[in-house]
C-alpha cells in the first residue's frame, strides 16, 4: 500500500511504500571551543542526497547496537576522545526530512575539549563556527540550533560547560565559555559570585604562568553526576 504526502513546497507530492521498514540513524552534534569561538564539527557528504553539502557526523544504527552505543561509536570514529559529555537530544522524524526514503534520526550532542581532539581539518572534515554555518544537508541546521538550546538549558542545572574548558582553568576562561554558549556578555562580578558557589568547583593552589603580569588562580571540576537517563559522562576506557 502506498501513501501520498503533500510536501511543504507547493505542488510537491511524495509517495511512500507503507510496508517498508523505517530506517534509523544517529546524528551527533560535536561542539568545542576553538579559536575563541564555539564551533561544531561537520563532514562533507560524498553521496547523494545532498552530495557536497556539509552535514553533522552520523550513521545508521547497526542491528547489534542500541542508540547510545551507535552515537558513541560515531563520536569516537570522528574524535577519538574518551572524556566527553554526551546527551541524547531529540528524535527528528519529519516524513520529508530525507528526500528519498523514510529516515528517523535520534540526535545527540557532545561537548569536547579542543585540547583532547586530534582531528586534522581537510576539505571534507572541519570545524565551523555555530554563528556562521554553511548550507547544511537535511534538517541539520535545526538539529544544531536545538542542541545549542539544550546546552544553554543544561547550564542552569549543571556546569556542563566545564567539558569545553582545559582541565585547569581560570574564572575568566569559564566566563568566556558561558558567554560563547549563551551568545551574550555576562557581568563579571555576578558571574564570579555564582561560579564560586557552583557545586563541584575546586579552587587549586596554582596560578597561571608567573611570567604574566597578573597571575590568575586556577580551578578545576570534580566528577559530576547527572540525574538524567539521556545524559552520560563517558570516561576513559568506557565503551
């Protein structure tokens, strides 16, 4: 049995075979702070549809995998890092999101420290500023925007931004990471007051290099646990 669906564009008619099994993919929005900007990792598609367009790294879910395992596999294939914050974002299932078949994708987002990433940019793989994205395949612009919204919401209940910071950081660096995620300037005095009361923040007896004019105190975060079935801190050696 076939079903006819009228598309968003005027005059568009798409026919689907109702007996065909839906295909399931995972897409992973990988975010980092690089060159003083919040950036997302994109790959250039080699095949149709959208050949030559930039896209979020992803792939089909294997029969032997659950969704989290598939997302983690994609993440490790692209970044080869272990210490990461990975969260299931949302399931995107618009019948017209894929022009040739019925594909449902479960999107994730990951926060990765730039110092942990060994990616060599190429014409087909590279970092892009979230404020200046190229034309993207499928509904990937919507997925990236949704991941930014979720990250901002997470900042209200858990300092996940520390996953984008060096292992040891200053409060100024912490504030900058928040500003890049929130896309707005924050009052320094109010931010420091709130940051110093953050659960898990540890003040170190260390400072930035003595050669600097005003050495700043360094901080780090202890391990943080989330009360969420969708979020995971993937530690070294964890599979």
